[in-house]
C-alpha cells in the first residue's frame, strides 16, 4: 500500500471510530496486545472446561475454592512486586512468569502421569492466569488513557480481546488434532510473548504524564486492601463484582449440569463449549466496534453499566419458566457477550478517575481476590441449594432478586463515576472519605 493509501485508510478509521491521529498508534497496539493475550487464553479455555467436567460436576466448587486459595497467595506477591518495581519492569515480570508456567505444564502433560491431578491443577492455574493477566492489561490501559479517551476508545480496545477470543478457539479446533493438547501450550506461550512485544511499543508511545520514568508505587503488600475497604466507591465496585460472579457462577454450574446430561462424550462437550465461545465472541466484537463507544457517549456510564444486570434478569426469569438447554444457551451467550462488549470496558472506565496506586494495587485486589472469592462462595451456595433438592428453575428464580440489586448498584456506580470525572483534583484526592 502506498503512503497516500495508508493515510486515507487511517483518516477513515480515525473518523469512523472517533480516534485522533495522536491516539491511533496507541489504540492499534493496545488492540493487538489484548488480541494476543486473549488468543493465548482461549486456546486453552475449552480444554479447561472439559477438564472441569471430567473431574466431576459435583466437585466444581472445590476447584473454585482452590482457585480462591491460589489467589490468596498470588495477590500479595503481585502487590509486593508492584511496590518495588516500576511499570516498565512489573509487566514483563508478570507475563514471563506465566510463560514459564505454561512451559512447566507442557512438561507435565508430556509425562502424562497423574492426569486427574494435573488436570485439576491446570484448571485452577488457568483460572488464576485469566484474571491476573487481564487485570494487569487493564491496569496498564487505564494508566495510559484518560477518562475522556476511555469513553471513546475502550470499546475498540476491548474488541482486540474479542478478536483474540474468536481466533483462540479456531486455533484450538484446527491444531489440536494435528499437534495434540500439550503443544497447544507452546502456541499459547508464543502468543504471550507477542503480547510482551506490544507492551514494549506502548511504553514508548505513552503520553508525557504517564512516562516510563514513573517510580515504583511503594507502600506495602496490604495497602491495596486498606484502600479498598476505606473507599465507598471501590467497595461499590467490589459489590458489583460479587453480584456478577454470584449470578455467573450459578449459570456456569447450571450449564455444567445440563451439558453433562445432554452430551455423553468429552469430544461433544468440548465442541459445544468451543461453539459457545465462538458465538459469544463474534457477537461481542460486533457490539464493541459498532455499539459500545456510541452507547457510552450518548447515554453515559450509568445506563451502560445497568444493561448487563437487565439482560441477566430477563434471562433468569426466562430460564426459571423454561429450564431447558436451548434457553440456557441463549442466556449464556447474551450474558457473556454483553459483559465482554459493554459491561467490562465500562467497568474499567471506573478506574480512570482514580490515582495510579488504585489502578494497580486496589484494582488487582478487586479483579482477582474479590472475583474468585465471589466464585468460591457462590459455588458452595449453589452446591448447598442443589443438595437441598432445589431444581434448576428454583435456583434461577432465587437469583433474580440478586440481579435486581446488582442493577441498582450499577446505576449508583455510574453516577459516582460521573461526579468524580467532573470533579476538581482536590475532590478526587478526598474521594475515599466520600
């Protein structure tokens, strides 16, 4: 393509997606960063979900609990690293660590000994990796884009993750027969290495007030927790996450129970999981590119945040009336698509008005410890309800009030964000006391 052709292409993209010339490079490399990161994860997600069922649907709550316990170890380690290393060092440490983990699992899969235990360990590890890797990604992104840019650009950047989430299952489906499951881990490692390359480019692009000369955050490993519990705003985000994970876990366990009954073989179950991922991420990327930015700019953060609880409430009511596979698939695909396309990027916008220390330390607490804690608690709550004889329709009906409370909290958070984004710097510094 000629230089003139590239200029016209860029001019079209900047106008259509409302991206300035100065932001263009940052958006493209952020898109690619998220693409490679989620491609890596989604190559392995269908394998993880099948391993969860293989270990026994009635044992899923133990895997969720194991994931939470792993988070109790991982979160202080990350906080310690964030306190002592600047961003230019912190991000490579995190991703190189995960690459090393994948290579270790590759060796264990090659040995093929103690398969059940390795499978359970891999389920837990991938659940930790997903939250940590994505949390660090968004910490970096909310640090290099301001609140005004976030409203216009986060939908586009999030679309990179959705494109990766489409590419990942396709790569799994096309490669697993030829190279086998263990070698998929090598492909995932390569994609993580490419994500690291994108970080390097973005570090050189960042705006002057977010330069790589910024020092380490300092403080101690518990500072993030202290800041979370002393802020109504951050506690509100915690509540949003807990209610989301409760409803999502109920639906995930219900999905596992129905699919375990409807499909007899591991191949069939893995295939249906992959097809669901493909449907979710295809719908998601369309919404991200065409709807998210325009929705937030026109209707605001509050209404955009409320959309997901509204969709989930309607889905739960429908499933409580007709608890069958077809309805469940529609509910799950729509819930996940709206979450990834709209709720997740809008939720990340909530952090753009906070200090850097909250973008890394406090955010990591919310994204990992609170998230997996909610998974574990709701997993056991589901197990108790099922043991007490509650059917699928009853459990769905019980979740409806939670979804309504979740929607009210989402609206409150959106209004608090608007107040903070329009406030003076002096008020922002005092937000924790509010």
